[in-house]
C-alpha cells in the first residue's frame, strides 16, 4: 500500500521513473534492498516505519536527493558516506576511474595515486580497490571532506593505503605520482543559479563554482602536473560537456600530451586525459 502510494505521489509530482524512485525510498526507509521491496509490495508498516517513509517522501518531494537523505551513495560498486562538505558523486565520474585502468595495465604494481579535491574520497578509493598494492593521497580544501574521505577509507578497509590532507590543489603536495585524478568545480559563476535544485541547494558551492569562465581550477591543477606526474604518468580530470577544447589547451600549454577525450554514459565529453 505504501509503495503504491509513494509511487503515485511521485508520479503526480512529475518525477522521472517514479516507481523505481519509490522502491529506493522504501528500501532506504526500511533498511531493505530494492529487490526485497519489489518482492513484497504488500508488506504492512508499523507506525514508526510509516513515519520514516512519510518524512523521507516529504524531503524527496522537496527535491532533496535520496543520497543526501540517506547520507550514502554507491560509486564504482562501493558505498560512500557523504557529508555537507562533499560533492555527491555521479556515475559519469566513474569515467575517470576507467581512464586510469586503461592506462595503467598492471593491477599488481605499487602505483602511487593523487586525488585533488577528493571530497568523499570516491575516486582514490575506487582506484585502490582495483590496485591492491597501490597507495594514494587525497587532498581537499574542506577539512570536513578530508575527514569524510578518511572515514570512508577506514570503513572500506582501505585506510592503510590511503592518506588524506587539507590543502589547496597542487600547492598542498609534493612528490611524484603515477596517476593524478580530479573532479574540480567547472560551473561558471554566472550560471550557478540555473542549476537544478538537487544540485544547487545540496552540493557544496565550492565543489561546483569554477570561477568566471568555469575553468579556473584547471589552471591551478595544470600548473603543478609536470612536477607531480612521474615519467609516463597520467592525469585524468573531469570536465563540463562543453569544456574539452579549453581544458585541453590549458594542459597542453604546460607541456603535457593530450589524449583523445573520453565520453560519459550519455555520450558527452567528460574526461580529459593528459600524459607527461
């Protein structure tokens, strides 16, 4: 009954794929899997469960992402805790993980990774899950993000190979790395107000605002890559769908070799790959 009611409410509110959204909502509220909800749609809820579902449904109707409501997001098959200081990672960002996998073929090698603007730590920790002998550092300007990333590393049993620090892009770290990944802010300041409510109101502004032209952070990152990348090292950075040419030019001006742009699940340009 509650599953049907939630689906109907979301349908009336114009949500995409309302039945799936309703199942995910019910699963989160009742601490079940979506499959369990689907298999038992007739389940009766007690008063406390009804209140949890109603509260979460109200928040979802206000366009708060379910990942923010639950405080969790799956990325690369791993579950990450979120906080107010972290970006909510999207599936398209997994393009960066695949880019590194494609360029560093030896999964057993003891590579060193650097994640700039680490947020929840999803990029670094996804890579460490694929390279069992690798280690890495995540840097974020927000202390709360660095703490969240550290907690995620411990919970995923990757804490022994991951370190996190507070700092401002490349200025915060020295040494050489086999791969550098980053999902920097890339929304032009003037267009921030036009973002969907789910993004504008719930992701931290400093994880979104890329300055007047949307590419200011890439200049900061590019300035340090020749110093941070070891010989043959690879950098994979996420870009906005219209920024491939501009970001490639920034990196090329620093002496890096630009490889073909990578596309996301929707077929849009999503990742610039550069090599030393």
